[in-house]
C-alpha cells in the first residue's frame, strides 16, 4: 500500500480512461495526488478548460469519501527543459506530502509511447503501470466538443458532461468554437497534400533593460494574446533574414541590419510537436540583446500584429502568452521567479 500515488495529466477534458486510472490508484494508495498540467495557460483549442474546471470534473466524479483522498495540484508546463520540469513536479508533490523520507510514493501512468518517457524521470518513486482504457484519448473528445458535439457518457463521466454543458453557454466557448472552425478550414487548405506539411517559422526574442518586445495578435489563432514577433519563412530567404523581416513588418522598429547583427547573441530550435494548433511547426528563436544605455526603441504594430510594445520581464505572465512563446522566453532568458 502506497502513502501517495502521483498521477500527472492535462485532463482536457477528464474522461473515463482517467477515471479508471484514479480508481486503480485509490485501491493501491491512501492518497492520490493529481498534478493537473497546463495550468496558468490562456484558453485555447488545446487548453480549453482552466484548473478549477478540471478539478471540478475530477472530484465530482467520486464519492465524498474518495474525493477527500484526492489532492488536485496545478502544474505549470515547462517545455524544453526536463530538469526544470522535474523540479517543479517534485515541488508540487512536496507541497502535499512535505519532505518525510519514510513515505512510500509512487507514480501511476500508462506507458503508451515515447511521449511517456517522463514516467522514468523520477527514480525515487516506484512506477505503477496501468493499461490503456479502451484507447480513449482527450484530444478527439475536445476537438469534437469545440465543434459543437457533446461526448457520450461512455466516454466521459457525468461530472465532466455537467462542466461541458455549462461551459457551452459561455462567451469563452463561443470564441473557442470560432477558432476551432478556423483551424479546421486552415488545415483543409493543404488537405490535398500527400502528407501533412511541416511549417518552418522564426521568432525574435528582443531584450532591452529587462524588457522584452512583444506584439498582440490581431488574428486567429490566439487573437488578443501576446506573442513574440515572428512568422513563416519565405522560400527565398535565410532564417536570420526572415527574422529581421518579421521584426520590421510587425513592430516597425527602426534598427539597421548592422544594429541587429551587433545585438544578436544566440539562437535555438523549438520543436515541441504540440506547440502549434495549426499543424506541425518548428521555429527558430533568435535572441537579441540591445544596448541598455540607449533608450527603448519606439515600436508600432504592423502587418498582422494589432500592436507592438515592451513588457518588463518581471511582469510577464504565461496566462497571456500565445502557444509556447512564454517557454521560449524562459529558455533563452532569465525570467524573474
């Protein structure tokens, strides 16, 4: 018998497969810690439900006695840095268990493919493998729901269906449904290709006196969210030149190519398979450090950017940021804790 079994998931939404795992965990452990990932993210077609909504889906699916044995803890995504993510998971668990070394803690999950490698990152926790439950996945459930179809009770518990029915009446749902239809139509534009394309994009991380240069997105997906200046690679340009072009088009910043080359520090590829709802998208992030002794350059939104602006790094919030752009900034800069 474990003292605690840890179950990590996004639960977008909570379905009967998740329910089966938690029931297995409750049978083998005094307590279950549910780490609910993608917390502190803006609503999107990938992250449709916030932490409180997902916690309600979970706890309302159990009796009061069993629900009292389940602790739901928000877990913030940390892309591109396994060590930092492992630390955040351990800290989240310790917020419930404390640091008692005598506790027997295990990690429960389904080893389905290479994406399950994270289950091996915690050697101090005994693994508890559970089989896939009827092959159910949250992604097709969520996609169908955002296009107007409520799931059946053999796929989601009644507690989830209640949350989904209530959320369907909200303005937030209407916005997500509009974006879901946009994405369907967007993918149809290359539907006749022999296989889905891989998009190549660029993003600029421009830092000046602990400020980062951002834009507000004017179109879908992610309308109204903050993003790094960037865009798609044209056939006739290098990645670096594409980055400079996008900077000028979206921010109208008046720096010469020589100025940008002098400010260039490093670059990194960001390729999380789920980083963009538009399809497989790999971006090259270019990091620029401008001279802090000079005033902040004037910027003005252009092209598909509603506006361009500078934000102090200590005021940056993952809940405002488009796709993985917060993670990109986090990886290439030192964000205040």
